[in-house]
C-alpha cells in the first residue's frame, strides 16, 4: 500500500512536469525506479500531434540517473524520455560464469516485461506522447534488454539504439530501425551484431568509436565520448544514412 499511495501522488503531478521516482507493477509486486524528463517544447505536444517517446535503460550496476547526457539531448529533440533502473536489491545478481546467454536470460526477460509494462501503464496517462512508435535505448545490459524485447516483435517498437551491448542478438526485422554504437575494448558475442549482408537487408547500422571504453558510456565518461555518442544518436534520429554517420 505504501507504493500505491506514492504512485497516486506522482501521477497527480505529472501534468506539472514533476518526475516520478517509482511506478508499481502490481502483477509482479515490483516498484520500478524511473525518471521522466519532458521535451523542451512540451507545449507543442498534444493528443492530435503527439511527441515521440524514448525508453532509456541503464547498464548493470549503473544508476538510471547517470545518462542525462542522452536524455537532455533527446528532450531538446522533442522526446519524452523515461530512464529506467532495471535491477532491484531483491533481484538475483547477474551471472558472471557459465553460458551467460542461458544464465542471464531471466534478467533480460524480466527487463523486457518491465519495458512492456511501462509502455502500457504510462501511455494511458501521458496521452500527449506517442507510445506506439517507441525508441528503445540501452547501454550494456540495458541494450541487451532492449534487444530482447525487440525480438518479441512488439508492433509499438520503432527504433532500437544500443550502446555497446554484448549478449543478445539484435532484431533482424525491417520494421525496426536498429543502431548499435560500439566501444573498442570488448567484442560482442558471436551473432549479436548483424553481418554486413544483414545490415544491408534490414537497413541496420553498426558504428564503432575508436578508443571508447565500455564502462565510460555514462555521465561520468569523458566529454569527447558523450559528445560523440550524442552526435551519432541525433544524426541517426534525424535520418542521416549510416554511410554518412560513419564519416562524421
């Protein structure tokens, strides 16, 4: 009941652009940490002309509040951004041994259910925003979660952008726009990234950033790296061809 009371208060103030701290999934008895940031031009968002929405999933062990370099830029581009913390203290630790795809699948499936829940719960209340053409952005394990949901063929997913995720294969689906920005210190597992032939077939885009480190993709990372990532995301969302993005 404590969570329900808190959520009622938060929902009542959303119209005044107050960010939420948790949203409660009753079916799983799960209080999900989120932060909502609104478009800079929120007055242009209406039920007849809805603004786009992005779900931003944190990497494992990193707070969902540590990706403001992305959320602030997306807000300037007109997006409503929901930053999501997927791991709760009661969750089992992420496996670090054995067949990681098998042992971590529960984590990714749980995260995908969270994204789906948030889509359904928030779209009913934030009706000036387009939850039927979602952009999913995720770093590392958050990218794995985004790719996992993308492979479930949800019709509301328009775009997936991963930041050096390494385990879950990206969707091979012409209906989903895919961009994966890669650091240089760890390779992705076999089959995670589309081949060149698959990139051409499904119009996906894989971009490598030389000297970028996996663990630096957050607010505490070097400014040159966060600026580079923001430039690539902005140009991609503005529909710049992958061939041109590779030259930037």
